[in-house]
């Protein structure tokens, strides 16, 4: 089943993304967080069996966190990007790892880098970062320069090398 | 029997780079494995939000060291989508040359790693030596051997140097003549026949659902290749086959697919296909400009929007989701690397039940490249 037909059946508004270079059509839609699971299930049964990625975008001005669930169908050769928006100050969602197992890994990363909580995922511990004690670093308000100055300028220089610095 | 914990990596002959597998074994059998990454994290995605659209081209090749060009190509295609640019035909062909050379180089490294893991150490020495001829070509074309920074939005940096295609033809002839030797060393070797079939099996019905792509998916019997399902560059004009289980041509079909044997034979057959593609390009490459006329690179503004571009790397689907808010820098870039699923999710699922001696070969047969997990 074509993506457009599924969108029409579910009554979801969609837009087509611009494509140059590649050739298959890509559709983007904004959906309600509480309906997302059902929508992904519907797409999965209609041939969208390749879960490409879960991306997170921090829209700091709008006060939103956008989660983009990206699916691809090897049958109809179409890409679908399903976006949900969560409040930025307390982003919380449920895990969808039972639909596609690799979502677990993406959720671990989004949790660590953006601070989004995924209820039901028990592996949201340390993943890429080690001993991190600041705000999630991929958030737009994380000041990298300030962090480096605070963290590393207090580290004493190696003895004997102070004059040369 | 008592359970033991073993750490494979980050500095270990059986790890495919700077990553670690935390393995629990009962006797010789793996009970559980967990992947630990983070040794290569440099926050590329964050850095990209601070650099101009063009500066990023110099940054992103570092996301995959053995095959850097796929990053440049997919990023460039995503930016072109947002800019609504159609690049010249010649640029598409030159991009295909670079991407196929990168694929050859990636496959030679993958086969080297696998052969080393099953104890056939001559293979890596010969293949790494042969790969140097490909790096010579890269040096002549781009100025760099490892990182090329050659494909950028709008086309490629410069045209092919004089005599490049002749030299390319010679290297392809040489590489083709060496394939027989690779077969004698590895692909027709009894050690390979004994140790590869039905080892590290991904369940065929789960392969797509688990996010397996590239040669690993084709080894499961699906003839899916981004060059065909979502064509880019000059691939729509080129004729090539997609090697997949059980269509192995002159190679015997051992095992039941989805195993180390199929994954490595698919890679070996793809070398032949890459040579075939490159020979077609040498004959068909059109004349014309190699790039569009570009605006002032410092004042580039990319229209707001979302764009996703994907290419087929030697490891699987490599994609860039680029989001612009209309500014001079990207608002957000998300890199979808094939190793993200292969190295963590798939490896953790197929490891239980493996003999500990088969753990490293299985990891190598998935061809995991840790930098694209962490970015």
C-alpha cells in the first residue's frame, strides 16, 4: 500500500520533502504522540518494515523536542518521517522498542544526548558519554565553550610546562 | 560451569575498531554480549551545528575512516535537496568513481579483518597492500589518501586529472588479476569452509525488522541495494548485478544464508561488480562541467526544511537527515550509520550461543565501523 493511501486512510496531513540526488519520494507528517504507536504499527503491516532511524531535534525557540521516526518500505520504495513534539522542559515518551528492536539503541542515545525519558526502556543508562554530570550535551542551550573552560581550565598544568603555555 | 566475563576490545585483535564487547561465557559458549561504545565520540553532530554549510564537508569524512566518501556524498545530496540543485552529469559520474573506489577499499579492509580473525594472516597483508593502489588513485584525484574532502554540495572539487582514467583502468586490471589469488587464500580455503557456514546467523525473517542493511542483508537473501532501490549519482545509467544469497555464481553455496560465509562471499562478489561499474564509467563518462557555479561560500544560506539523502556504503545504508532553519549553519544533522544497528542490536542478539572463537569472526563479518555509531 502506498504511503499516501495510508495517510489518507488514517486522516493524517502530510507534506512531500524535496529530493535531489536520490529518487524515491519522502513524506513528512506531524502526528499526535498518543497515536504514534498505532500509526507505526499500521505502516509496518503495510510494508514499511525497515526502521531507518529515530532522530531528535531541539527546537529551543518553540519550546519543543521533536522526535522523528523514519520508516522505509522496500515494497513501494517510499520514505515516511513521522514527527511528534514533546514539551522541552519535561520531555517524556514511552518506549517503542517492541515494534523495532533497534529503537532501543536510538532511545538510549536520545535520552543521553537530549534528556528525553522513555518509559519502559530499562537500558537508559550510560551509553556514549562517560561520567557526564552536566545537562544533555546535544541540547541547544548547552554552552560547549563554557563547559570546556569550567571543566578543563581548572586542571593544573603539568609541572615544568607552565612557563611555556 | 562457572560463568566468566571477557572484554573484547577496545584494544583487541578481535574488535573491529575502538569499541568493546562485554562478553559473558559459560565454558566456550557465549551466553550474553553487550556492546560498549564511546571511545571515539567527538560530537560531530554538535560541531556541525556550529560550522558553515561548506566547512562541514571537511569535518564529516572523519565519521567513517575506512570509507569516508559516503559521508560527503550523502551530506552533499541532502544539501542539494534543500537548495534544489541539479548537479552536472559529469559530477555524478565522478562521484560514482569515488564511491566505488571507496567501496572497493572498504571491502578489502573487511575481508582482511575477517581473514585475520580466522587465522589466515596472509590475506590482510596482501589485501592491504593492494588497497594501497586504490589509495594512490585517491591521492592523484583528491590530494588525500585517507580523507578526500572531494565531493561537496554542487558537484566535486575539481575535474579528473590527466591520465587518471587510464591509470584507473590499469589498477582495475591488476585488482581483477588478484581476485584468483584471494580465492585461493581465503574463499576456496578449507579453514573458511569449516568456520564460516552457519556461524553468526541472523534470522532471515527478522533481518529487515532488525535494521540490517547492505551486504549483511543481501547475505540473508534480499537483493536490496540503495543503488537500486533509491538510485543516486550515475547508478541509474550503469549496469550491475546485486550479489545475494544464494546466487553466488562460481562459489559454492554452503550454509543456509545469513551467516558469516554468505556475508563474506557477497563482499567478494561485490568487488567484481565494482570493477564492472568502474569500467563502464571509464567508457561512458560525459564531458562537461564538474560542478555548478556556486554562491559565495561564506554567505551560503540554505532554505529552511528537512532533507534526507542516503547512499550505499560498503557496510550498508548510510544516510544524512539535514534540517535547516534558513541560516548559515545547519540547525541539526543526524547521521544514520549502518554500524549503529549491526554493531549493537544485531551483534547483541546473535552472539548468545556462539563459540568464543567464532565471536571475533562474526563481529568482523558484520563489518562494524564504530565511529558511525558515536559520531
